[in-house]
C-alpha cells in the first residue's frame, strides 16, 4: 500500500485534525548480513534454496554462544529471524549426530504447527519433526515418541502428559541436547510462574536420565530478558538484544476518537473507530489486522466493518479469537496468509509469531497493556523491508488518554520488565506434588525449585500430601495431582459454551470468567452471531446459549469484600502510608444490567444468585489518614466518591508501571476499613497468591499517583468519564464517583499544594 497517500487522505477527512494526536516516523533500517560460513554444506544449500544467503550478527552471535555451551536468551524484534537461530542450532546438532533430540515449547498449539511447517521447509532427512499436543491423534503418539528427534509442543502438554509419562520418553530425554522456549515474554505473571515450575520439573527428570540440554529462549523486546530467562529456567543465561535485521519504514499513528459530548467527556468508542479505520484500509486494498482487547470487541469490530462494505469485500473481513475450534482458527490463519482474508479483527491470539504473511497495516483498538505487546502487534505489519502503518486507537480510559497526551512514554521509554514469582506457594506447592508423583524427591533436588521449596515441602508434609520414606519425598494420594493444576487459569474448570439449537461447541471460557461472561442472561457473540445464555450449569461446567436479536449488551454487577491477612512491606507515598501484603478477597456476581448498544442507556437490572468466589492474593493499599483528608478538604460525605474515583483512575494507570492489563487487577475503596481503621484504597492482583503486579505498583512510589492525578486533572470532562474515573469493570455501576474530590484527594495524598 502507499502509506503516505493513505495518511494524506485520512488527514483530509472531516474531523481528522482532532483525532490525529501524534505520528511517529520509524525510519527504514538496512540489514547487516554475514556469510553462511561454518555451516554444514547440506544445510547451507537448503538455506540458499529458501533465499537465505546470510545471517544477521545477532543470529551468528547466538549460534556461537550455543557452540560455547552457554544458555541463550534472544530478545529481538518481530521478524528478526529468531526461529532460524534455533532451527539452525538443532539442524547442526542432528546432522552431526542423528541420535540427538530437541524439544520446542510454544505458548499456543497454532504456533507449534506453524513452526513445524518452517522446520519441514528445510527438507533435512536428519530431522524427524512432529507436533505432540492435545490435538495429536492417540494412534500417532507412540510413533512420535519412538521416531521423532524434534518434538514441538506447549507447556500445558509438557506438564500434563510428557512429564507424568516420562518413562515412555526416557530415550528422548537422555539424548535431549536443546530445549527452546519461544515467545518467552508471554510467560509472565501467574502463567509464567507455572511455566517456571514445569521447566524445573523437566530439568530434574532429564538429569535423572543422564541428559544435560542447553536452553534457548526467544522473546520479544522486553526490559529484563536475562532476568526473566533465569527465573524461568533456574540457570545462568547470556542475553542478546541487539537487533540488526531489516526493517521497512513505519508510520505509527496515535488516533484519539472524537469527543461526542465535551461536557461529559465521552468519546466515540475505540471499537467503532477501529471498525471505521479497518473499513477504510480494506477499501484501499490494504491487508490489515486489527488487534482488539477482548473477544467481544474482536467480533464487533469485524461485524461493524462488514456492514459498511460492498458484498465482495464483506466476505473478506473476519474475526479471530481464542475459544474458536482449532480447525476454524487454522482456516482463518491460512486465509490471512494467502490474502483471501483482507481484514482480520483479532485478539492477541494472533500477536505471536504465526506466519500470516506480509501485512500492510496493524490497528490496535486500545493500548494492549505493555510496550512490548504494542511493538509485537505493530510489528505484524510491514515485516522485513516493506513500508507499513500502525495505528493505536485510544480507548476511553485513563491510561490510553494519558499516553496519547504523552507519546514520549510510548516511543522513548524502554520496554517493561516481565514479572514472574516462582516462590508463589499457590504455584510452587502443586508442582512439588507433581514432581514427587513423577519421581520421588530427594532433599538435595529441592534446590532446582528455588529457595522457597523447603517451606512449601514442610507445609505439604504437615497436611499429609507428601510423606518422607527412606530419605525420599513421595506423593501421598491415589489420584494424579497433575489434573488439579491448570497452568493457564487462576480458576479451575473450563466451561463449554454450547449452541442449544444444534448442540455445537462454540467455544470455552475458564471458571473465573464464566461468572462474568456467560452468566444466565448474558449476551454472547460468536463470529458476528449474537447469543443469549439460557443456562449456566455449574455442575457440568456448561453454558447453553440461544440465538438472539437483542439490541442490548449486558454488564454484570458484583459485590467485593476484602480482609487484610498481613503486611509484608510498608512505607510512604507522598503523604500517605503505603503498604503491601496478603489479602483475602470475596467476590460475588449479584446481577447484571442490560444496556442499549446505541446509547449505553440502562434498560433494566436483573438479579442473579451465583456462588461467591474467594481469592487469597497480594495487594497494595494506601491509608487515607484524617490529616490527608483534612488537607484535601474531603469531608465524611465526600470520602466514598473521591476514594472510589481515585481507585478507578489508579487501576487504569497501573499498567504504566507494571506489566499487566487492568483486567488482571481489582480494587476496593472504603471510607473505613475494619482491618486498617482508616479510609483505605486497595489494589489487588486477580490471581491466587499474586502475580507481582501490585508489588510493582507499591515499589513505583510517587510515579503511579502522579500519573493518576495528571490523568484525572487534565481530562476535559466536567464530572468524570471513562477517560478518567469511570471503569468498565466496576461492580457498582460506577457509583458513587466524585472527580473534583478525587483531584483534591490525590493532591493531598502526594503532599502537594492544591492548584
């Protein structure tokens, strides 16, 4: 596409001047290429037939480090050739000795199958590669275990199948020379902590069989690649982050939807604006991907774009998200790669390195939560040296509005650090049970699982889950503990979503989201078709849905109670005591509102009776002392609205200082909390045991509160809006909220003079 012509036309569209907040020009970069020296002749010939005539310096450096026996983490940009590095590393080993084996781990099944295609393009008879995951037919699995020397899988399959059945993999593990963890930046938060334990269980069993593999981790550009790799694997790593690959010119546009009501501060929705931009690009013939924050928004963006397109183009715009069945996802991936699909509205399921061809444009419907994800999504367009355009469409929330006003925070700040906590007892304990079930644990092996392992073992022995016999720790129980550990979900079971008319499985949702997304009466979207949840069966974990033509959407209401269990860290932020520690959160969905799609007006409210959900996690909290309230002029009747508004805004800005999404965290504000004795604002991690998010917020000091104050104070609305203090996930329907009170309160909390 002609990027300059498209932007010129867009700039002359009515109202565009108000929306074009910033354009960042990322200059083209010529590649640095080194010759294919020191590679086996057959391998160099195969690369030449694929058009690969040289290596980038970072690729050569990684291979040299592996030759020297190092573990390597390669953290370079999209399309910088990370896949080629690990494929060459194992290809050289297999050509030298066909008995060597390798294990590739990918975060998704789709990515593993896409990478298998790239391995097979090498056409090397020494490499016998196969995907081994939940979709692999049972009849093929013994053949793969016997014959494959390269197995591509995911952490879930490694945890639930390969490690429990390690005796059948004994020969493979003995000869294991290379373990690859691709897209390692995805392994953050609680999922990353689970992956860390799975990798340590793998290391222990490989050592049991006499193997000693090297590890290569491939990651997007993040702030702490070496630290993340070492916390994931528990070994020393060498980091490579200098990227010398080719890059075409990219125009990165910050687009702020226009105000629809200046008094209320409301803007045209990011969903509507993204669908309009998607339609403009598709009509221009540009191959475009639009990244959306939620499954519902992906469906809506695709549907709204289709409605305004002529018939021929309408069929070339599709939605893509998690929850679709595997065959449907693969058909969509092939369509986008071939050009049959011209516009795709997708969740971050397509953010990762699946080959979807060379795209012209990437739209981001809202800031994805981290700069690392933002660059990953923007990098899906203009791969290699082609010019491209990326557009971030700001949402009506505090973080997005702050960033479009402070583009330097996007383009000049380094990527965030990825946070994991392998010491989380809710993660560590269950994996120690799995390890003991796989092979009785010797006390000296506990060091593989980190410094907190002994404490967890003591607790497991005390509750009779582990027993010490003849110097070894054995799992005590008949059922395998592996089935009780879901490394993807903070909750337990997956709920199936079933069409009542056809009995077809439309998708799945985990238990924690089921109460929120598919409660009775909820409106659910699938590929543009609207359904209403007729029944949520909590025993069978099934949501039964029926087709619907309703002109409304649903928003759940819930109540939250929080109990302080203990403080680990204390200090002050500005003028207020700031603490961090353990809390118990009890949350219950009590009903939902029906809201008109066109106006967001509330039609009615329906009561529900669903079980309460309890979460023991980590939180930060600020004590609003009487002195601070007096300094802010906040009387007793104003405290609830001011504190609630400040809580919402701070949660919205937390991704600025911590690698997270606002949906990963929760909050509570109260004019008097029984455990603190003061008015208090809490922000907590939405995962059992915590995910390191609230701790990052606590350690950020004044930075979080300063950004929160600026976002609220500078918002043009009169009484508060989604761009500053309203939250789309508020269980109280955004009541009460006091914008003016929040500004005074935040000013007093920072110890500043009121302006």
